């Protein structure tokens, strides 16, 4: 889905959540950073990044 619609912030958020649960924290952070480029004020994503650090 992200290949078809890369501006889908919810898709990036969900992918990041799954990667974080799998312990792939660097990849999860990349996804969360992508979300923030699409929606800078997405507070939930800032909180998820904080939890990883």
C-alpha cells in the first residue's frame, strides 16, 4: 500500500508500530520520521519516537 500511496501517514505509522514491536527500532524510527515529514504536528508519533529513545 505504501508503494501505491506513499503519502499515507497512517500506513507509515502502522508499519513503524509493527517494526518497533519486532525490535527493529532503527527501521521503526525511519517510518515515524516519514510520518512527521507528512504531518509535523502528529503528537502520537513524537511520543512513539520518545518511547524508543
